[in-house]
């Protein structure tokens, strides 16, 4: 009998440790791993160059780690998802594999791609195995009493917590060491058109780095997460999002690190560990929403009636927002942080998203796209969920009449103006009091724009827009 030979297709699970598909494959026979690079598809999905740059650097480190386990990493570069089944089949034939294994993803295009791969492999006589990896509970596993997907976070969160102890959080070990020669495919260090303007030192690659970041966060910052998580000038959050998005670190590894800290207690409270776990559950919630309501992957509002909102055409407002030139310091500092570093603090993502969709009444989809094009942690579920929350078009969204006042947010969360000064050097000389709302008389002198919108008028305008769809209902 011929031994079974395994092909593991790695996607957003780019790690050797605690990788269900990879580990299981190594229990069944010789393993080869493969990644697919699909630049044209990334363009369609608005992937950011900074994220592609991190991916390529990360793959180098992964190749090394796989090699240490005796596993070769093959690379299939094709244009888009449609070409993936044939490319993988060709590789499978060449390597004479018998089994294909991969961890599931839940974005709509990815699901179509994965189903097409599965169908093509099964038709060709290969056996295909898919695994749960991205979330602790698979979409569909946590449902309401009526058997529906949860559309409100709090009951989902409570249910998730109540079932946490059912899950074995012990991360899987590295795959069994493989004998035989390691024959990696060459990896591109850069792809034409994907050069990133952001220094690679800002986002070091590799699982070791991701795990060190997790340890550092849990050791130094977890305990104060509840009080520091909203302060953009402070290192109060984990900045693990780029690594979770790539799968350089797993959700189980994160949870295990927290539970080690809480001596195995489920972190349910409003303290640091409890709040951090709640954020990880938001990540999971939006993945379930994406799987249960795939329209959100197709630029559709979760609340379908909000499709009728009359968004404003305002190219100038949009470009001032993108360039960090709105005249509202905290909004501008945040947008500059995004463009300069590929990352933005969560409080500021909420603020800038609300500013665009509410104060400027510009279609949230344009903001969602711009974020995706610049984020090192760009993730369809979280980004779409965050945008639709801010625009009040989404599941469990902010009520439509809720608008963050950019000046008040600034006084509350950047009291000393430290964050603003970091990204808007023009305002450096202003006092801690006036930096939040620079006196109009000083704007020209400081070469800083006047506010692009009157807050009261903006509020009336957005209320009117939402009232109009209520009447039409
Ligand atoms: P921490 O505070 O340390 O949280 C730990 C992890 O929990 C994060 O790494 C992330 O994986 C997850 N998480 C935290 N908050 C959320 C949230 N509100 N929703 C979903 N998951 C969350 N997150 C992304 O990973 N990718 C995105 O493209 C993205 N776009 C967003 C767009 C908007 C408009 C908003 C409001 C939020 C968005 N978020 C996104 C969620 C959140 O802002 C980031 O996950 C967080 O800022 C990342 O920083 P951190 O790793 O230090 O988070």
C-alpha cells in the first residue's frame, strides 16, 4: 500500500506551532506545505502594500521554521482565486500527494475559492480535510435559542464565555519532524507594484516575534488594559492585530496566555484580562456575522434599510480626511498615523470612521476601502464590522444619533495632546488646552487647515439623512 502523502495549504494560518491542518497532516504521512500568492486578487481586495510586505517577510521566516521540521514550502503564484484550484492540482499531481488539508476561512470570495478547490480535488480522487482554526467556535456553532446567528454582541459574548471551558486551549505542538530532503521554492522578496513606503522595522516578521509581542503584552500591559486601552499616546494595547490577521499567532495561543495569567479562571470581568478577552470575542463575533450574513462581504449594509441613505458626493472632504487635513487635530493625527505606520489605534478607528460617515456623511464603503488599502492588519470581518458599527449600518451598531465629538474625544483620550503632537508637528507649539481645537486665528500661521465642517450643521445633516429613511420605511 502506498503511504498517504500530505499537502497542507497555508493561508491566514502562517505558523508551525498550533496549526491544526499542519499538525494533523504530520500524523498521517510525509508533508509538503504550499502557499498561494494572488497579487491581482489582493488588488481587488484592496490589500495594503504594508501588509503584503509583512506577508512576504513573514513567509521567509516560516520557510525556515518549516524547514527545521523537515517540511518544504512550495509557492504557487497565480493572478487570482479562480486560478488556484488548477495550480494546486498541478502541484498535487507533481508531488503525488494523496491528501489536501487546510484551515477554514470565512470571507465570501475565500469560501468560493476553497469550495472550488475541494470540489476539484475530490473529482480528481484526492481526499480533502478542512479544520477549524481562526475562531474558537466555528460559525454556526453558537446560535440563539431560535437557531439563528447572534446579531447582538453581548448575548454572543455571554454564550461564548459560558462555553469557553469546553474548549481545550492547549496549543498543538509543532508537526512531527519529516525525514527526506527539504526543497523549498524560492520566495519573492518583493512583488512589482507592492513596494511598501513603510519601514519594515516597524512590523518585524515571524512567529517568534508575534509570540514575544504576546508575552510582553500579557506580562506588562494586560493588567492595565481596561484603563489604558483608549489612550492612543500610551502603549496600552497588544498591537497583535497584524499577526492575528496573518495567523502568525493563533487565537488559542492568545487565550492560553491570558488564562495562564488568570490561573485558569475565565476572564469575565471588566478588568484588564476581561476587557482584552472581550476584544478577542469581537473579532470572533464579526467572523460569525460574515459567515452568517455574507452580504457584508459584498459591500452591502448589514441593516438593509440603510442602503437607502443619501450619502454625499464630496471628493474634497474625502481627500482631506484621507490626508489628515480636516482641521480636527485628533482626526488628522489618526489618519496620519494610519498612512505613516499602517496601523491606527482602535479608539481612533472609531472616531475617524464616525467622522467620515457621520460628520461628512460620506459613504462608509469609501472609508472601509481606504483603511484596507493602508492597514497592516487589514481584515475584512473586523474592518467591515468596525465601519458598519461606526456608520450605524451594521449589526449591533452605534445608534445613528451617536456622534463622537472630535474635540471632546481629544480632551478625554489625549489630554496632554501628546499623540497629536507626534503626528501633527505643525501644532507642537500649542498649549495642552488649545491643541485639541486650535484657535482659528492661529491656523494660517501654523499652516494647519481650518475645520472642514461645522459640527452642529454636520449633526443636523446626518440626523436628517437617517430620519428620511425612517419615514420612507
Ligand atoms: P488589542 O486591543 O490588543 O485587541 C486584541 C485583538 O483583538 C486585536 O489584535 C484584534 O484581533 C481583536 N480586536 C480588538 N478590537 C476589535 C474589534 N473592535 N473588532 C474586531 N476585532 C478586534 N481590526 C483588525 O484586526 N483589522 C482591521 O482591518 C480592523 N479595522 C477596523 C476598522 C474600524 C473602523 C474599527 C472601529 C475597528 C477596526 N479593527 C480592525 C478593530 C480594532 O481597531 C483593531 O483590531 C485593534 O485596534 C488592533 O490593535 P491591537 O492588536 O493592539 O488590539
